[in-house]
């Protein structure tokens, strides 16, 4: 493939027996601000089975993090409103009190936050941050909790684990802090893990180590995991399914191998094109998606991606597409003129002929990709 991405896992949803661990239906989260209501998550639905990993991909502001926090019930500010249904192991999360959710947080579901420096308390030792919710959920004494903390640090490959208990976050590197965050999230053996951009601001080598560590822990513990990222390359070989989000909505969902083999949404195509390629010359300009994400307080009518889309036609600007499939039932997308179809090719050709800027930009990306492959 032109994108040079290795798809390493095979979707196994149909091989899993029993009910889904997590069932999300028509989830919506909005925030009331002075200018109006920000629809951060707008009608998202999906299922996730234990032992499976789903990648949630999209640009900054697409709703990925708010989706994860909404599922866990972490959007507790007074201006936040969440509706829809979130069934975790058959138990409805929407409407639970803070006390009820606190029982589940850490013990049943946990999150690895994006920035370890802000998610860790800078004035509390690593040992205390590791042991406090272990003692709360598992009713352990201080000595036993410390032993568990050392074992957790060892499990995430932190050297001299016992000495690290007395360290403060600023005494550790970024990669080490992220490992500590993973250890804290896994401390009580949750069945559901959210990893929110876990490799942000880390160098490439450490990113690889962190992603391998998450995959190892997920496999050993048979956890369900949602991996949130902006990079399709990160989820290519590490997920069973992928959901692409744009403007708070799911615009494409498919098993990982199917999505990379037959992607349908122009936005997914744009994300794929934007990945740097090792075969490109130094200082090559990145293939960014033209334009900017829409204003979620007053979004455009029709398809929210239409102003940036190389395939957009008049109908796209007035009628919002719904999720549908063509040949594969579990590959759905929201597009009137999907990539790789006759109607999509005709729409793209019309836009190129009329010098439509997003289409001309796409032509340049196609030529650049062909040169790299050639």
C-alpha cells in the first residue's frame, strides 16, 4: 500500500462469545458556554468486547477525548450535559452519582491521560500515588500496598522500582512518568482501559516502548482498550477496530484491516495522506488536510467535512449523510460520494475539472504518493 502502514492484528470480534463489555448508543455531550452550546460528542454509537482494542482517530477537537471521558463519566463540570446510553457490563453509566462512579473508577475502568506531568500530583511521591487507590479499592495495609506498587513498577519495566517509590514526578523522565501513569491505571486490575494520546510529547523510541507496553498489559490482562490518537499509523498494527471521528461524530468505523484496505471516507483518506513517510526526502512539506475543523457551536449545514472535502458536491452542503455500508456490514461510513466508488471518482473528477481547491490539493497528494511508491 502507498501508506506503508503495517496492519498487524486481525479483527476477532466474531470469534468472541458472549455480550459486549461496553455498549455505547447515541452518546451526546455538550458544553454550555457564553457563545452557545458546544456539541463535542454528537450521537456516537459502538460496541467493544473484552480483550479487544478499538482505535479512536481524528484531529484535535474532533471529540475523541470528550468521548472517552463521557463513557467513564468524568465530565462532571456544571456546564456539561451528557445523554444517550453507556452500558458497561450491562450496567448503565449515564445518570450514576459521583459516589457510584467512584466505585468503578480504577477498579473496573481506568484512563491513561495524555500528559503525565499534569495528571500526576507534583508534590506527592510516586509511591503514595500508586498505593492510595489500591488501599481504597482492595482494602490493603500500607506494607502490602507498597509491595504491590513495586510489582506494578516492575511490570511496566521501571528499573530500581523500590527506590522509585520515594521519587516525585519531576525526578523522572517523560517516558518514565507515562509508565507510572500506566501502572496507576492498571493497579486494581480494571477490565476497561482508556489510553488518551499516551505517546504525546515523547520521542519516537519511547513512543514505541509505551505502545508495546500497553499492548503487552492489555494482552496479559485480557482488558478491553480504547486507544485515542490523531495518528492512523499508531493504531494500524495495534487495534482490532478503528473509529474515525470528525466534529463530534463517527464518520467511519471498520475492522482495522478492512479500513486500510478499503477506506471510504475522504477525511480518513486525508488523515492517511498526512502521515510522514520514511521514503520522502528531508524537509518535504507534510500533506495537511486543507482548511480547519468547523465551529462546533455553529457548524455548517450538511456534511461537516464538506468545506474541506475534495469530493464534495451540492448535496453534501445541504444534506448530512448517515452511516451506511456497501459490501461489508461491519464497515460503515457517512459519505454521499465515498472513496473508491464510481460515484466518488466521478465527483472527484468534476471537482478537479472545475479547479475546486481541495480537489486540486488532493491531486498533488496523489502525485506525491505515486512518486514515493515509484
